[in-house]
C-alpha cells in the first residue's frame, strides 16, 4: 500500500514524492521519472 501513497503525494507536491519514494524501493525508478525532470 506504500506505492498507493506515492501516487497521492505526487498530486500534491514534488517534495512529497521525495519522501514517498524513499519508502518504496520498487517505485523509486518510476517516481524518479515523474518527480524529477
């Protein structure tokens, strides 16, 4: 369910993503593309 929270934070702010993908190791690569340019 951690990956679900990442999606939620993604809609709020990029700073939230930075915190979120630290919890989600598998989604780190995916969030890197969306969270970082």
